[in-house]
């Protein structure tokens, strides 16, 4: 049995097509991340799965049931929102138990499940507090707890970490990964942050303009992108795209990741350093090439390069990607 | 920290302006209250002095109490005002929720149509309203007044509330939907508590004109049983002789309930439970 099946989902607001034929199958226990630039339709797709928006056409099956025409509460899903969306008038316990109480669940079962979730998220001491008395990280944990308590067939996360500061974001990311292992539940997660996508996902779905560009495991997408968009979207700093012809490569564009470029005594590319970023562990060089292109070089460790220095760069052909005029990958 | 806020000169100046405004605003109320406790002679000879010694008299209040039906008028006014406010807030909030939350054909037109009432005074339709009330047998009932005031208050209520409801987070409403709440419980349990301050604003805006209105009680409900306080007080104002003691006493008493209602609503104005709901 599959956790989620999307078949040819279309969605349009008036004349604007937001989703253009999305098909996807999610296996039980899988962690799927939708990633893409803003406006690519990833949030709309999530809301369509949740039933908050209706699809214009296509069908949605969750846990083998056709839920295309069911209201959100009947779809067996739970959702965690970017803005937490906690009920301000209820305490933590009330927030977590509301869904079950609406479903008419037995009181004993409710309090058991709330206890388990609270323990999992170390919220036990906060059960009687209102959302306004909690910090941002605690609020997001309550929102996650509210989802866990419902024991859904599918968890939906809508950019849950965007409102947290950097340190908390990392901690909560680890927490979500741990919960996924612990619960073994199927999860769909939307983000525009590629670090979250790379670290959390079993499979990443890269979306652009309402269409799926590529689906695959993080490393598969990173090492073997189907097209220029996916290649440029994943990885930080992002891939350099150079005109292929002068380098003797096939296709129109040659893509090389910053970490695959090396400073050499004699290289195929020469240029002037315009900026140096020293991060301690890495050193990033911005180089203006003789052909007027700007490229980023990522060197491991600390290097004494200076601005205005002339450098020669080289790369391994095995780590270069060729793309044709339409941005499609040319595999040799 | 804002430096201007801690500058004593600025602070003194703003307090001076506020105090001056308070004095101007409270002066008429003060004159009415003070003179309601005076003899008729004292009202006219020294209208601004305090009611002390010979000048002190409760004759005005005695006249008002003896007039018998005063408490009935009072009760009528309270019923009409409270019931109208209740319906304005209930239906206004419901319409505002529908307009701000749901996308449907004619949404914009419906909003404009409801806003039209802000620009066209309801009194223009008095004759038609009277005809309708006569036809439906509602003349000389409090229901007639409540209906008219509800209609009068709705446009502004819908306009203000729909603006505020648009600001209630969509995520919160969607979280409710996923938890299986009906649209009604989302409206009553999630949205209404969050727009409570704006409801209080609407209530205060509507309360005073309704309480003070003379026009519709005079036309639609001038019977002895349905007179409101404002209309009832008119018995003391004659064409040739006016019983000023009684008029001032009646007015002083009429201020009280408005003060009480205002205190209730203004507390809501200040209280905000929104913090912590979102973000």
C-alpha cells in the first residue's frame, strides 16, 4: 500500500495555472521534500494534498483511499504550519487534543496520546501554558505535537522552520529527523531551504513553475542532475555555468561545482580574484575570468589568496556537466 | 529607546494638550450634572457654581421619579440598545467573515453594496420604513426600533470587521479545518476572539447614536409603552415652560448606562489575546 499517490494534479487560479500535471507516488515511511524557488507551486501542492485547496483536476489517494473530494479532517493527515497556527485561547494540552476531541475520541486515549507526544517533544512541564507564554521553538514543538497526537497516515510540513533563528532551526531539524525515525511515518515537507531538503529527505522533489523537474535521493540529484535548473538549485555555493565551447566541452553550457575547481599552476581557466570569503573550514573565491564570466571556487581549509591576484583554475572532466541550449543534461 | 518619549518638555506639552481636551469634552457633562442638583433659581443665576447650601435641591430627580414611567423608558432604551448592538455585532461579523474568507461570485459587489449604507443616511428612507412598519404591524413596538438600528449599524460594522478579519491568519483557520472544526466553530471559537478589539470599536461607534436617537422613537414608537429615554425626557420640555430641573436630572441619569457599557467595551478594546497565536 502506498502512503500518497498524486495523479496528474492540475490547479489554476482563474487564468493562471499554478500546478501543471503533477504525478507522484510516496511509499510508506518515506520522507519527501518539495523544494523550489518561491512561486513554484510547492505550497499550493501541499495545500491541495491537505484538502485546503481543491485540485482543478487529477486525483489524490492517501493510504490507498481516494480522498480527492474529502474535507481536510477526513483525509488522515496532520499539518504543521510555518506560523505555528496554535489556538491562542487554548493551553498546550488543549491545542494538542482539539483534533481528537473533535473526532469524538475517548478521553483516556486522548490524554494518553497527549502524554506520549509531550514526552517525545519534552513539553511535559508546559502542558498548562498558553501559546503566548512559550518561546518560538516551544511553539513549533507544540505544533508538531498537535500533528503527532492525531496519528495521521501522512504528515505535512509547510516550511516549519522558516520563523526560527539559525541555531534553533538546526536543533529542530535534527528533532524532526529523529521523530521521523521514531514514528516511521510518511512525511511531506515543503521548504525553499536546500540544506533542509538535503539533510531531511529520503527523496527530493524539485519543482519549478508548477512542474516537477526531477525526483530522487539528495545525492542522486546532487551528483546526477537531469537539467541545469536542478544542478543550479542544489548545492551552496551554487554550480558555475560556463560557456562550453572555449573549454572544448560538448553542448552549450558546462556546469562545474565550486568544490570541483582547483587552483593550479596551469589551468584551462584563468582570471582575477574579485573577492575572498574566509569561513575557517572553507575559503570561497570569486573569480572574474578572462572571458568575462564570474565563477565561484570553494577551497577546503584556509588559503592565503588575495583580491586582484591572478589565478589559473582547472577541473576534473568527470565532475563537469554538459547542458544543451534548453538546459537539458547531455550525458556522455 | 525613543528619546522624544523621555523628554520632560514633550511629555508636559502632550499632557497639557490632553488635559485641555479632557476639560473641553467634560465641560458640558459637568454643567449638566452640577445643575441637576440645584434649584431652578440657582440654575439660572449661577449656572457654574457647585450645588451647595440653599442652591442644593433634589427637586429635579423627585419630578423624574414621580413621572412614573421613567423606569419603563429607561428599560426600553436599554433593551433597544443592547439588542441592536447584539444583532449588529452578530450579523455584521458573520457577513464580514463570509466576505473576507470565502471566494464566491459577486463577493466584491456584495461588499460594495453593503458599504453603500455608510454613505446613504438611513433617515432618507424614513417614510418607506414607516410604511413597512405599519404594513407589518410593528408600529409602537421595540422590535421596530431594533430592526431599524440593526440595519443602520450593519454597513459600518461589516466594513470595519471584514478589514480586521482579513488579518486573522489563514494558517490558524486551516489548522482548525484540519482538526475537524466546522466553519461555524472556526468563526465562533477562533476568529471572533481574535477580532474582539474591533468588535468593541464597532459597539462603541454604534451604541451612543442609538442610545441618543430621538428620530425613530418619535416616528415609529411614540406610544407610552414603548417610549425610550430620550423621547420620554421630552415631556419636560414644553412649548412655553420647560422644567429644567427635570430635564437635567433625566439627562444625568441617561448618561450612567452609557458609561457602564462603554467601560465594558473599552476594556475589550485594550485586552488583546492575539499575542502568541501566530509567530
